[in-house]
């Protein structure tokens, strides 16, 4: 998309972008909202592991306790499934039905990466066989793979697993994902788990009904295209509300999609336009909060894979250049600490002790705030007897 940035577009420096993003992410001050409303506002929570969604909400919500999200999981008002960037997210039931169709094209392309292991495999039939298998009862991925190998014994087992995971909107059923409980990953379709068809599954039925007349079919297709366009526009606005101000490329990184420029152009008349210090065009909701760059940002303990650190192409609004790469070791991600709104350290919780590794020496006031925030985490997010302790030291190697 060609930039329409002009010298009249206001410039937002890095700290201004930082404070705006923290405000949208509920990290400048804890919000008095329910866990379900927060999951909706944030368009889901990164959930590659079981506990991170709980710690994400603890950092953002006043009075949050793990039992609140656990109850949403057990009542099926939130679910765990693959959506953005082909990673597992915790979504509300509504967003599970809305966001998965949005990224389905990307999941189909992901299957193509494994085509050498799928020679002779009918993907349509694979999808239907896998659907029937998991809707009979929730299955492990190993069980799904073995079932499909019975039909295509010469196929690559991993490729069959990827094809099933990508072709079908699968959710991880409870007790997986419930705080304080454990369970093997078992999967069924979102339709089966929620008792409602995903939007991408309803469309073929509607098209079949309309196929009796060519004119009606064309009208149906046009209506579906309009609905898909509107759904995408709605998600763009919601993304800006949770992660803005942001560029087109920022949202593409968050979603794991490409070619979103047309949606931003459709919405341009409704959006505020800014530039960053490099001249990149940024879009935002006109009335969204953009606090002063000097607004205090308290320390916050975030789990591994928090979307705050993963949802922009240019991550310098949260990760200073000198801190780049410090939250990872190989393919391992560390839990992270925000200091003055930026990535400033790492942490680990084990046996009632919270160990904090800081990248730079903090002021006494900052250190006191970090200790107080750490003690709050220990008191509210652990079940160990006694008060626990906060210590400073290395958590790596």
C-alpha cells in the first residue's frame, strides 16, 4: 500500500507509542473489568503453555484470580485453539468462531509447506475423516495421526498431523487449560465443543441452498464477500483498539496474514493517521487513549509469549534495541518484566521464590516497586504456604 503520509501527520515518538500501547493493553493501570471482557478486548491471549493466560490477566486486571478464567474455560465461554500466527490462543467463544475463519487461508497455505509428505492425500477427504473422528469424541493428536495413517500409510505422519490441525478449527478440550488441573491435549472441532457452526463451515451450506439458481448464487457470493469484508474491517478496528497506533505491517505480523492494506484504505476516513520517527504511517482510532509520554508506567510481570511483545513489526515501542533478543535462548522464551514500560528484565517462579534478573540497575524507587509487584504476584498467583520471597539474580544458565 502506498503511503499517504504527509508533513501534516503528527509524529509519535517511541515513548508516546509505548504509553499508548500500554494503555490499550491495560498495563498502565489495572482495569476494573471481567476476565471475559478482557479476553475480548485483547482479541485473545497467547496460550502456547497453560499458565500464561492467567498471568497475562493478573498483570492487567484489578482483583483477578485464576479461578475466574478457569470457570470460563470449564463453561466453554473461552476456548484454546490455533488462530493468529498459527499459535494457540485463548479466545472467547465468539472470537473463536470469528477469528479462525479470518486466518483459514493462512492455515491452508501452511499445509502446502508439507505437500511432499502428502503425495496422494485427498485433503478434502482428510478433513472430513478427521472431523468425524474427533467429533465422535475428543482425540489426542497421536490418535488423529494414527487414524489418518490407516487411510494413507505412505504419507508422512507429521504432515498428516499438520494437515488435520490446519484444515479443521480444533479446540483443546478441558481439563486442559484449567488452572490447578492437568490433562493431555485432546481435540475436537469448535462446532462440536460450542454447539455452533464456525462461520467458514456455514458458508458452504448457504451456497448449496443458493446453487439452485445462478442469479441467487451470485447474490449469495456477493453477500458472503461483503460479510467477510465487514468482519475483517471489524477486526482491524479491534486490533487498533488493543495494539494501536499501528501500521499495516504491524497488524499483518500480529495476525500472520498479508495484504491487509485494502482494509486499512477502506477504513482510512474513520481513522486518525500519525507517523513514527522513521516516517512509517500509523493508524489509530480517533478517540483511543494516547497518554502523555511522561505518564508513569509501573513494573509488570508478563509470562512467556505475551502478545504485547509479539504483535508489531517494529517492536521498539516495547523492546529497546539493546534489549532485543534477551528474552529468548534458542527456542526457549523467558517470562519478562516491564520496567518503565519497556522490556527491562526476566523472571522465574519456583517453589515460592520469585527470581528477578534485571538488565540494568534500577533506581531505589523502581526496585521497591518491582518488589511490591512481585510480592503481589506471589500472594495472588501461587498456592505455596507462607509469603514467598522476591530475590534478584540471574535466571539464565
